[in-house]
C-alpha cells in the first residue's frame, strides 16, 4: 500500500461515525445536569421534569447562567453546543461564536506606534464582537427541542423578575472589573449597589433581562437581531465608541459543523472543531501520547510526556488555526498519527524541550470566566455546552434597557502576530482580525465514549481549557467517576510562556524537583483554576453521575433527577 493510500485510510478511520449508543445500551434511569451555578442546574431539571429533552434543558441552563453568572456568559456573548441526538445516533456541533463587526480592521487596536492599545481591546464598546448566544438558543430550541422556547426560557425569566442571590463567585470576579464597570452607567446600574460591589446574599433583580428573553421567546431570531432591540443595541454601541451596524446583527448566523472524532485507548472522543482550537489540540496531544505506555509510567515521567505533548499542540494552535470560513487549515495533517509520530521523535524522555527551540512565531493571566454545563436525559440525548463573554463581566459595557453585558471577544483575535492576548496566548495571521470572522477559541465541549460509559465534559478557564479537558478525559478513561474528574488537581503548559503552571496540590516537592531536574520550569502553588462540569451515563446499568467542580464551594451543582418522575 502506498504512503498516500495509507494516510487516506488512517484519516478515514479517524472520522468514522461515533458509536453512541450501543444497540443494547440501558437508557439512563434519570437525567443528570452539572453546571456552574445551582440556579441553572435547577432550571434544567425543572424543564426536564416538564417533559423537555436535554436540548430544552440546555436552553434553560444557558439563559439562567447568563443571568446569575454574568461574569462568565450571557446574551451578549457566544458559545459552542455539542449535541448527541439519541434517536438518530448522530452528533451535532452548533457554532454560536461571536463575529467581528463588518467595519473591523486588522490593526484596529494598534496605536500610532504600532503597539497594542489593550484598554480598547478588552474594555468598552469597541471590544465587542457580534453576539451569537441568542441565535444559538433559538436554533437549538427550534431544531432540537421539544418544548416552546417560551417554556424553556421561563425559569430564567421568573428568576430575573423575582430575584436571585448575589454569590461569592460573582463578588470575587467583580473585583477584577469594578473600575471598568463604573465607566458605563448602564453596567453599573445592573451590578453595583450604591456604587459598590453587592454583598454576598444581596437579592438582585433584572427586569430588562426578563423582557429581552420574553422578546426572544416571542419573536425568535428577529426579536434580537432585527427590529427595535437591534436598533437599540447598535445605537448604544456606537454611542459608546463601537462600530456595530444593524447589518452586522441581521446577517449573523449560527453554523452547524461536523464534530471532530478521534480514538485513544479504546475510547472515542467527539469534540469541538474550529473555530475551537480544542479538538485539534486534543487530537495532537493524545496522538503523541499513544506512542508511549504512559499509564504504566512513574508519575514524573508521565507528567513530563504530557507537558511535552501540550507544548507542541499549543505551538501549532498559535500558527495554523482560525475561523474555518476564512482560513485554510491543515486539519487532516495536524490530526494525523504520522504527524504526531514526527512530533514525538523530537521528545526526549530525559530532558524538557525549550519552547524557543521549536520553530514557531515570535516570543511572547488567567481568570474564571466562561462557563460550561453538561446534560444527559432519559432518552440518552447529551449536551455539552461552553459559553462565554471572554474576560470577567465581558467588556463591562451594557446598552441601557437590555439587561446584559456585551463581550470582549475581539481580544481573542491575534491583534498583532506574536503578541499575547489577555490569557497569554500568542497567535499569527490565521487568527488575524477580519470583518465577519469568528475569533479562535479554546472552548472544548466533548463527549467520551467507552465500551460501557459515555461522558459529557467541559470547563471554562481561557487558555487552560484544553489541558483541563485532556486531564479530565484521561481520568475518565482510567474508570474514575464524574466527580473525580472535576476534583483532579491541574497543571498546564501552553508553549509560551515556557513554564508549567500548577495548582497548589498538583505536585509534591519531590515531583517538582524531579521535573526541574529534567529542565522544566514549574510555577507551583498557583491559585486554582477552572470550573469543570461532567455527567456520566453507565450504559450497562442506566446509572448516571453528575460531577461539579468543587473549586467554587456552594456555587456549582451537579444533580440527578428524581427517578420516580422520569420512569
């Protein structure tokens, strides 16, 4: 067989349809929902109990998170929806990522000296891309849900009118952004009390958010992207110094894309395609690891190989990946086992590879923004959804009367080749700003399919999302529970800066010393990061699990429905 034919066969095998679920699978005995906020988890369970499916519940959870977790997501942002449709045994990836305004230009955030103006890129109206989440909710409900959009949005509407309690995560994240929120009267009116950060436990109401959701339920896409609300949004953004137009909103569309699929250690992973960089990076890291019997290695040696795989995947992310509607990307090559073998050949088992020695782009922060939730229903439908407004509280700008903050996703573009963004990620021309383009993302909602179990997994965490999902997937492949995957201590490497970041309990002093002896730089004892949400369905028994990240105690919630209701 010629090398070309072998390569084509290998790629074909990589993209064979997912084996989800087996014909003799025992359906879940009850649903499970894991999200970053208890209000949102309860909203999802309410809709499931009312006869909705996982996709109706996803609408409820998403809209509720946009209200009670405005630091992480909302109607002014975007997201990715990874779905498994049980009856069709089919997976769908809904790209509701934000788009650059049509008036955007390549160098719009550079000053007269060609240097970045970071304030313009992350704060205020000019930082906002065109939101995609409202269109995503309408598309999800109309194409895959069972209930009217009005019913699925009801929990969030009710909560916005009756009130919700300001939580410790809301308060902690506002500490990063209060000064910027104060610049915009509408944003300050939504989230500050007498000019101060609200005390934990304060009852918060947002009737404007309720009214916006009611309009969306009543009018669908046009209720947000055309007509009165669209005109209000454009006028408010332009008054604040932004460049939106009514054409930008009217022309926004969600895109359904084919998920990426790969196999590793007898499992299948179904994951996010570009404009997410997560699926490609996962494929590269797992393909590199497949050349080693790494589960049997000592802890330090296993970490060393994981870090070397991370380093190389993030290097390629910076060079090659962007919006597939604008950029030709060598996806088949990057995900090919032969390419991974070439990368693996440059890995020493004894010494770290300095990132500066890897050919790449020029030399060159992390916060708990973005959010993720996972759902499984009693029919076997699955949803893994990651949504965001980028930095905490987005661009800290709201248009009066709308009830939500806008995003600052324009900073996810490569403002200048080799220049780090707010998460320390560098990029090149593939992710440069262009009118109508979607910025590259790290959001990585994924499914893991094993012989007896199926899991939905994802997390926020900016540049660290991909490595968190990688570590969570490996934990699940080892047979651990949903909660164990969320509890796992985390470490991360992203090519530049050339350092292993580690949570306080990720490594022992002896392990740090051994890694440093191999030439790694270790930043140990950093504050914790991420907010992983996992559900697991055991297809042999019908049992389900919901694991919610413990790093924000008392905020997130993983829960299963009452079996008596769902029988």
